[in-house]
C-alpha cells in the first residue's frame, strides 16, 4: 500500500511538473510576443517622430532614442505655445494701436470738416 501511495504521489508530481512546464512555455511565448510588440511600437513612434531616422538604417530603435525624440517633440511643442502667446500679445497690442489711430483719424476728419 505504501508503494501504491508513493507511486500515486510521484504520478501527481509528474503531472504538476508537466503543468508547470506548460505554463512556463506559455509565459515565454507571452514575453516574446510583448517584446515584438514593444519593438514594433518603438519603430512606429520613431517613424511618426522622424521618418528618416527609423527603418532606413535597418537597426532596431532603442527606448532611449524614443524617449529623446518624444522629449524633443514636447520641447518644440512648448516653444510653439510660447511663441503663439507672444504673437497673440503682439497682435493684441497692434490691434489696440490700430484702433487708437483709427479713432484719431476720425477726430482729425471731424475737425477738418468743421474747419472747412
């Protein structure tokens, strides 16, 4: 009876080991698929950010390259917003001056008409 119990335990352990091996294989497959998806994503990001930099060299794109490119685009975006604010202020100032000049011209026209 002890031998039967040992055999049953060994059989159960063998089944557990097979199941663990199957799970490990699935996990390895998932990790490989995730790596491929990450590489594809990095390449797409670089193609969008800098088409000439990605794909043409045949080299894989590093995370650092993607981070630097995204940071560069973010900085350029910030500079564009600051430039836009500056241009808005300048435009507002010019419109105010133009309005003042128009009002002064109207006053001058009225004065000139009164003089005639």
